[in-house]
């Protein structure tokens, strides 16, 4: 896990603030870009997955997700988060995205069901 309060080695401009989500595959952190003073999200696979024989496949899927999001976020859309950076920290792939303030999407869908596009703006 990335440690809150400490700058990252590979990208020291990012300081982890806290974990904001954790699932079966990944961990999502809220962080701050120190030089520009704005919040970001850093998503990583769960570190315990590295012991899984399929870990290389998980990492490739994670990289593919990052490339796909980066490609589709080039043309700004209000419902697609922008990818800012991708790097590895202690052999853990890190995907940096815009921080979107608001309710957890997973919880929102659990509460209200599938959202229509008109309800997303």
C-alpha cells in the first residue's frame, strides 16, 4: 500500500492523503499534487495480487484500462475522468486521474440503480 503523508519516490510531487476506496482488484487513494496544489486520485492494483499466478494479466488489464481512459478522455467529456499520469511505484502500477468530488459511484448505483445519461450531469 501507498503510505499517507509521504511523497512517492517516482513522482514526489504527489502526496498520498488517504484511501478512498478498496475493492477486490484495486485501491483508490486521494492524493495532492504538491507543486500545483490540486487533488488527484491514484489507483493501484491491490498489492496482495502480486502473489497471484495471474498477476501479470491483472497488470496488463490495468495498463489497458489506463490507455483506454487516456484515449477517450482526450476529448473532454463531463462523465469521463481525465488520466493525468501513469507510472510504477515499487513495482506497483499507478494510474493518476482527476479527483471528482461527490458521492461514491458504486454506492450511488447501489442506492438508485442504473443511472441514465441525463441524470449524470
